[in-house]
């Protein structure tokens, strides 16, 4: 038998706690899910519907109306993910006995091959870092961890000194869903991180940043937005015209490993992918490289 539903405000607070603690989602994911729920709440208010005990047909109507405005498959899929999360929460907490979103299917997201930088482009980015500036060694250490260890930008900005074991040459990374994985530190990354540690010791740090691996010029933890800004500025200075983000360095890390003979399952573990199918996109990139090699070097293609 379903439990009595709390007040709207109390239920939303419980949902937020569920996403953060029980599901282990990042603040970025939680914000997206709560924005999607706001769309459903507004729709239910407009049509005098009970958002907790919504029926399948009513939810289907909401999806149909929403998708008139939200055109791209990726955004539609994200909205549906937020709705599924809400009703899974209600089911898990025994507020409902059946999930009305269970049979709602969204569009299949197109899988686009990610942008990848060549080794020459990576080297140009690194060379563009002004090591004489106050943030130079910090920026170089961050770029080395993004490219040399394949960290997500969220993992980089949340990385703590207590998670880095320089003597053992690895980091303990808390990834998506709060899943932990061990990630090796390359000698190059260790070298630049050491330079940054010497510089960091001279910076005034706020209490909340004492254990953070990377901080901004004001002694506060780095933000995702700041890392995006740094990466894009370095690309501009290096003359790279591709659309690049911190995630591009992660893609480049995985692609370069595969091109040089690393096993796909090793790459899966390093990236923290739960499903090998997610990692397999890099095999498609590699196939493209193979085709280019055939076209460029096979004598039958010489004119």
C-alpha cells in the first residue's frame, strides 16, 4: 500500500536528498533533473493534475506537448531521464505502486564521434601555457591530468589532495554515481603536479579549499566554468580551430591509448565507464584512422 504523500515542499527536499545521497548524482545532474521536474510541475498545475499519481496517458500527453518545443533528440532524452528519475524515486519511497513513466520511450540519441586532438595539437596547447604567470604551473598540471589521466572536468575540480598518492603513482577518483576507481599518474603529470604543489603552498587558501588539489587565484576551489575557459583560451592561443572542451582532452586520452595498442577493457576501467559499449565509440574513431591510412598510403589510391 502506498504511503501518504508529504507536502510539496517536503517531497521536493526528499527528492533532492535521494538524488544526492542515494543515487550519488553530481550537482550538475541534479540541477538538470530538477529543472525537468519543474516543467512537469508547471504542466500538472496548468491542467489540475496530481503530479504524484499521474497516469500513463496523462504523462504521455505531457511528453507530446513538451517535445513540440524541445526538438533535439539529446534534449528530449535528457527531459525524459529527469521524469524517469522522479517516478523511480516515488516508487522506491513507496509513494506510488506503479511507475507511469516505465513504458514511455524517448528518441534514440544519435551517437556523434567526439572531437579528438592530435598529439601535435596537444603539444601546442601545452606550449601555449604561460609558465611565468601565477597560474601557469596550476594550468599545466590540470591539462596533464585531463589529457594524461582522462579525468572528467567534474572529477578534476573535485579532486582532493587526500585522494592523490604520489608515492604509489595513482589517484583515487570519485566518478559518476560516486563510483570509485584507481587512476595511474604518469611521470609527466607527477612532475608538473609537483611544481604546482610548490606554487600552491604560497597561495592564501580559504578553509573550504585546504584539501582541494586545484584552487583559483582567490584561494577557492576551481569551477568547471573556469576550466572550460582555460582550455578554450589555450586552444585559441595554440591556433586550434576545432570546438574543444575539457572533455576533448579525455577523448584524446582514450583515442591515443587505443591507437597505440591499449586494450579496450583497460581504457574502460581508466575512464570509469560502467558499460563497455560506451567505450567502444573509440573503436569507431580508430576505424576512421585506418581508412585514412589506406587512402593515404595504399598504392591503389595513388594518382
